[in-house]
C-alpha cells in the first residue's frame, strides 16, 4: 500500500508565499516522476509542475518564474509558491508515478487547499 501525504496549504494575501510538501510512504521500490496538480472550482485538474527522478523539471506557463518544485530525496517533493495570485486558488494535489514490488501505479495525495485572497 502506498500513501502520499501533503501539508502546507492555507490562506495568503496576493503577493504572498506558501510552501507545499508531500511525503510518500509504503511499499515503494522506486518513484519516477513526482509533481503537483491543482483543481480550481468549476475547472479541470491541471498540471502545475513536475520533476523526474533525475531532477528535470517542467512547469505550467501560468506559474513559471513564481513556483519552484524540488525533491529533497527519493520520496519527498515540495512546491515553493511565490508571488501568489488569486487565480492560484485551488486544491493542490501531490502526484507520483510509483513502482511497488508488484506493479507500477499513479499515486495521489488527498489534496490541500490554497486560497489567495485579500
């Protein structure tokens, strides 16, 4: 069994910063890509940022230059969000492509709410 647990969401004023963290645990042999998605009310879930096991990163155009994704080891990923805008308000989900000892699967966190409002 695999779990992804997120932390760090909350409310912030426009221009502020938040840091999201995600820790994977369970019967994990390896983790390939990790990333963050978000879903705003009435909208589809979208990729915010991703990072491979080799450290290559990619970002949505809307967050480039403001958000930074990082991995501090093979099972933890973080998203530093600066210069936040009201349109960044969404539920943020951690994602990981995980190899267990029996299969490969897509793991998702439970989601953490980020609200940007004055």
